[in-house]
């Protein structure tokens, strides 16, 4: 992810909001650079929690927080790789101490070689150790991380301390976005909108899904952005494959093209889905289903209010979708009356959740029992999939929950069927 300037005040505020127990320290590590094959490696993707508290993109970075440390200089320390001529030639610029302070607001910056000695001095003064791990409820933690290795070493070398999970504290903090963060997400949403406008003017029968993906890439990369997640460019029957990412089939006349694409910009993510007609005009049946999903979408945006959980939103969406499916002739009222609570009939046409938090991660950290608060940023993504008719429709925007309603960060991206037809037919 290319760096986009964010104010150091954002990261200072985030650290101030992190409240530890008395006589505690917390340590966060950068993500590893992962290998590919032979001598290859992937690009560095920073640990989101570390970035949240520091704004630092650089690999091998460590943050040490110890608010009650005896030495005031030990209460907030950032450790970095020390620049050298060798690194400059082979890897490029590495942050100086002054640059790291300007980015993070952390005054005490040390080189990594100093970490073991300072860490031992600080940990011997305190009782409680907060260490970090990936506790996203759908994470597939098959690869050992730097944090995992650090936890093992700490517990081996200092077995008598009280160890605590940092993740629950970080989840609570990161769910509620500051105005700085909402502005950053808004910028990513605006870039997504530019990509969508470009694609609507480009799409026509015969172009390949890969070419559509390239149009988004052109718009994102030239603005220092990138795809927030592997894009879904799904034509025809592939509309119904939830995580389709083959993106290599021709776009056919009369088909719908489902675009689940979001830009990432400066580490903050967006998430958008539109379903548009390849030929520029919806068929009567396609528009009928499209408008049904749009009605659900509008109702679900209004339903995003403080006090609910994302499960509440999903159950409400299933109920609304079931009613629309009856009106579309996809379900019968008798099927709804016979359905079991744990197996709703509508699952045949809508089988996923409708909202998830978004921020530094597309599926941002949370726990299912967390209740929505003002400052949450959520996606709203209802859908109706009809494999028997070889198409499906999904719509999705990124929305801020406020005390006085909802702020749709993608309100300027066309979503009404008539708007989309008008936009697409300008290409002619």
C-alpha cells in the first residue's frame, strides 16, 4: 500500500484512547514480509493494529507502550530498522528517527538493536503484559506471525507475569472511527466512484472481464491507490458466485455484470458493489429484481442505528428479502410459514450477511456481540441470486453510523437503475 499523508494527531489520539491496566506494557510487531517461490517475496502489508497506533508502514517495526514505566522515556518507544548504505542501495529509503516522529507523534525512536535491553528493563518493572494476535473471528491462522513468535518468547523468558490479550482492546477502539479516519475512508470511496464511472463508460458486449478489472486498476493506481481486496468482475451466471475472482470471461450482450470492487487508499479501505447491464439497458425482469434489491438496500441503510448488532441487521435483511422474493415469484407464502428458524427459506436466494465493519481492513475487526455505536463504518450489501435465471443482483455501499442517522460515503456513486443506464449510454 502506497503511503498517503495522514496527520500525526490521528495516531497520537489512537494511543491516548488505548487504556491498559496499571503497571502494564503492550508490544505490537510489524507483519512479516511473506515469501513466494524461489527467492521471491510479496510486498509488505503492515499490521493494521500497529499502523493504527503509529502510522508507520515500514517492516520490522516494534511499538512498546508502558504508561507507568519508571523512566518517562520508556513510556512510548518506537523501534525501527537502522538505515544503512547497504539498505539504501538494495531496498531504498528507510525512515530516520525524525521522520518517524513526524509521522507517528512518538518522540522516543530507537533502532531495533536497542529493543532487547530496553524491553527487559521495562518488563521487569511491571506486572501485566498485553500482547497482540489476530482474533478476527473468521481468520484462518495457519501461518505463524511475528506476534506469535514474540508471545512464545515472552512467556518462555518471563513466565511469572500476567499476560493479557490486546486484541479485545484494539477491536473496541478500531470499531469507532475518528473524523480523521472517516475522511480517509471517504477518500477511498471517492476513488472507487471514479473507477466505477470509468467502467460504465467503457463496458460493452464483447469486452473481457479482465479488461474491466484493468479499467479499475488504471484509475486506482494512478491515484496511489490499489484494490482493497481481490476484485469480483462477474458476468452472467457468474453473478451468483459470491467470491468469484476468475475475471477472465467475455461480457455478453443481455447479461448483467456484477462489480464488487473497492479502492484502498493510504491503508484505509472501501467496499462497493454494483450490478450493471452489459448492453447498457436492463431487461424488464432484470430491472424488476434490481429495484427489489435497491428497496432492501435503502431500508437496510436506514436500519443501521446504534444499539443493534450485525446479526440483528442480517435477520432484518432476511425478512425484507423474503417478502421481495414472494413478490418476484421466487418464494411462496406457504414456504415462509413452513420454514424453520434456523433454516429460513430465503437462504436459497440470499445466503450471506448484509453488513460488516470496514476501515484499515475490509472486514474490520469486531466481535459478534459488539453493538453498533456512532462512528462505526459499515457496509450495506443486500442481494438476490437467481441461478435458474442465470443472473443475480447485489448492491453495496460504505456507510457511517451517526447519532442522527446515516452518512452514505458512496451517495454520489450512481445506484438507481435509470442513473446507471443514463451513465452507460453516454458512451454512445
